[in-house]
């Protein structure tokens, strides 16, 4: 009997010795944040042990600290849920950074941008407004709202300056459809702009009184609206080339091939020289008059000294004249 | 800063050739280095390649000037020569007029040249030809347009304008802040 007791005690002692104590001593208390199940050990590491038995030391340190954390958890109020003991964690103390980035603000619509720029503040509209006529509340917009009254009217007034045979009901209905379409278009464009897609232009909307600018735009658009994108569209006689057709200007690179630039400029110069002097009528006439005058002077008083220089200038003049192809008959004389 | 387009080059050369004719070639094709024309803020600058490359590092707003400003393109696309171009126009000028010392000041204050102030004029200057104005001591004073041809100049009375003023070196003081 005594043997049995001893053996049991021994086994218990052995079992006991396998487990370490739940009592852990630390010089400085651990910083425990039970809400996050986080324990921070401010005690310095034992440098000697760390060097000799690194892994064992670290494992034992981790075990002790975990034990302390679990001790703390056991101090918390516990309850039993479906046969499991559950501790109720307090609110976390440590502030952790958020996992995901802060959501970006919703992209503004065109109107919102404009309103912000101009400082326009939106007044919140009530969903329903009191209607004095029918003594009841009616929706501000949408089905059965006053906005749509015009469409539900059984009779409509014809404006004074309007065509009496014009369908006012049809007109109102059409205006409404256009408003809705415009709104839808703007909504789509807002979405397109928000998702950084290319926002398509509206093109040209028909107007009653198109301006000159509007017409010229319409003309260019119409010319381009063929299967060949206007490649074979004939232009009218004396039609001016269209400005600002959305073609981007392209310039030569600033620091490019300098020799090429130079040769291009020289090319332009030579072209200009070729196109060059047409007959300047006034100039030719003046020259002619001058020559006549000089001839008169010469006949009046013959000066032998000047004869040489005159001959020279004649030669030069003739050379020049043939080049220019300037008209004029008879003798030509210049003066140096 | 960018090179001139072909159209701009043509406009620019047409204006330049009124004063120096085909001597523009000498400006483009220089033996002492590569020079080029660059457009910056609507102004045309005549600049050495190295200087241009260095100036290209400066942002557009901060770049005031580089090289020599020849003039500017107006909003209507025409080209207007500035007085700063005189240093390059004067040596290659085809037609010149010289003004008398008494008329020098009048011209430098921005007035036209009268017949009375006319010292000499290049022979065969046609009417409305671009001319460089010199003082009698051969100092370039500015440039303008001949209002009368050389032949007409002989006949007209002394108070007739013979050269329309376009630019003069007095502008360096008068319009200091617009010249670059």
C-alpha cells in the first residue's frame, strides 16, 4: 500500500518536474496589452547566455514571457460559452497602424468642382414640399413632382409669339427628354473623367441661330464625316484652311542636328532668292526717268571726265537688267 | 525655347533680307562657330550653339534672355526687328543713310529723318527699302525705311521725311524694360 502511494507520488513529482512553474520572476514588470494580446519585455537580455546558448535562451525567454501574458489573461473575467472558457479582453492600448490605405475621396463631378471654385454651397432640398394647390405634400423631384406637372397638364397655354399650330405638349415632352439625356451624358462624362478615361466631346449640338464660328465648325465636322475621314472631300473655291482643328503643333527638337537645321535655313534662303525680284514698276519707271534726265544733262554739258565711269556703270547695269528681266527699251544709263 | 518653324523662318528672313539682303547666309553659316536662331516667348534669339544648350537648362519662366534678341513675332504673326539686332545688321547693311550731327539727336529721340538732316545716302536706294542709319562718324544709330528713293531725295524740300524711323539706339534707355 505504501509502495503504491509512493509510486503515485513519484509519478506525480515526475510529471510536475516536466512542467515549468507558472511563477515567473522579472526584474522589471512586462508591459502587457491584453487587448492586443501583446507583451513587451523591457528587461535587458543576458549577453553571456545569449552568446553561449542562443536558441535555448531565447526559447526560454519567450516561454516565460508568454506565461506572464497567459497569467494576465487568467486574471481577466472569464465566462463559459458552449463549454469553452472565454476571457473577455479589454480595449487595446497600443495603437496599431491601419492595414489598408485611407480610402481616396470620391472624385468630384464637374459641377462640384465648379461650385467649389465659385464658393457655391448646396442647400439640402427636402424630399417633399408642400403644395398649396392640392393641399398636400408632393415629392420635390421625380414621379408626381411639380417638375413634371407640365407633362400631366390637360391643357397648355400657347405663348404669344409662338406658332399656334406648334404642339406644346410635344415640345414640353421633348424638352424634358433632352434635359434627361443631357443629365445622363454629364453623368457618364463625370464617370469617364473620374476613371481617367478619355472624355469624348459632345460634338456639335444643333442650335436655332448658329454663329459664324458654329457654322465653320459644323462645316469642318461635316467634311470629315465621311468613310475616308474627309480625305477625298473637295473644298469650296476660295475656302480658307481651317484653323485649330485639334491638330497638335509639332516642333523640331531644340537640340537636334544643327547642320540639318542650318541647311534647311539655307534652303529657305535660296528658295526666297529664286522667287525673288519681280519687276518693280515704280522702280523701273523712276530709273527710266532718271536716265532720261541724265541724258539731257549730258547733252547740255558734255564732260569728258565722266565718260569712263558712265561706261562702267552701263556695263554693270546691263548685267543686272538681264538677270532681272526688267522691261524697258532703248538706251539705259546709270550714274555711279 | 524652340527652333523656328519653316513658316516663321520665312517671315523672319523676309524681314531681315530687307536690310541685309542675301547676307543672311553669313549669319547662318559662320566660320567661328555654330550659331542658330531660337524662339523664346515669341522673341527670336541669335545664339551660339553652346550658349543655347546651356540656356536650355533654365526653365521657360525664368529664362529672360540669351544670345542676341533679333526681334519678336507679333500676335498677327508678323516679325518686328528690335534695336538689339543692329549689331548684326549694320556690318552687312546694303543700303545706308548718314545723318548730320544736328539731326542725330532728333533721330535718337525716335523721330523720322528729314531731308535737312540727311548727310549721305547709298546710291540707288529704292523707296521703302530698309536702311541702316549711321551718324557721320560711321556709328550705327538705328534703322528705318527709306521714305524717298535716292533720286527723289535730291528734289524734295528740306522738311520732307526721307527715312521713317523704326528703331534707334536711344531705345536702350527709352524702352529699357521691354528690350531683352
